[in-house]
C-alpha cells in the first residue's frame, strides 16, 4: 500500500470545528441572550402598561370622566397596545424556543390583526388634512385587515388539512 491509498478522497479532513463555525456558534449564543433580554424587556413593558392602564382608569373614575366615550376609547387603545406587546413577546419566545414556523407566522398575523383593529378603533377623520387623505387611510386599513383575515383563513385551513391528513 502506498500513501495515496490511506489518504481520504478529496484530501485531508478539515479540523472538527473551523474558526468560522466557532464564530457562528458564538453569534448564535449571543443572539439567544439578546432574544431573552428582549423577552424580559417586553414583560417589563407589559407590566408597566398594565399598571398605567389601571392608574388611568382609577384617575378617570375619580374625576368622573370615565363615562366620556373618548376616554373609554383611550382605555381600549391602551389595552390593545398591551395585547400587541403580549403577541410580540410570544413571537420572541417562539423564536427562542425554535418553535415550528407555522406557529411563528400565526403569532405575527395575530399581532398584525390586533394592531390594525387598534388603528381602526382609534381612527379619527379629523386627524387628516382633508377628506381624501382620511378616505385613503381608511381604505388602506381596510385592505390590510382583509389581507390579514385572508392569511388567517388560509393558515387555519392548511392546519386543518395537515391535521386531517395525519
């Protein structure tokens, strides 16, 4: 036997872990830590938001303005914003736990739906320069909500088909 027969085809094997692989591994660990930090920040934001909402309701009850529809819409706006924070938190957690892609997509769609419903609830035509601008914004919101609704329908139907086929 000569030396050519003992060498692997294609030449010598590279080391088990190259420099690039070590850097990528370190960056993945760093990314995981940043994801966890983002999740903790979102939890803190949610807690502060819940406290603030409670404080707003309490102050409005004391002042008597709690019966004002605009004040109530403000409460709803704040509550929906808190739901958005929860959905973003769940998305970050799903990424961190490396959940299935479908679950992550579903969470992103839910976040979009909540955000657009929030926009629709607080929509005021008086905030726009003219009626045309308000109509354009309302039409855009409608298209986005319909698109998100279609995505939810498609996602649910494909999930049902997948579970029925299993």
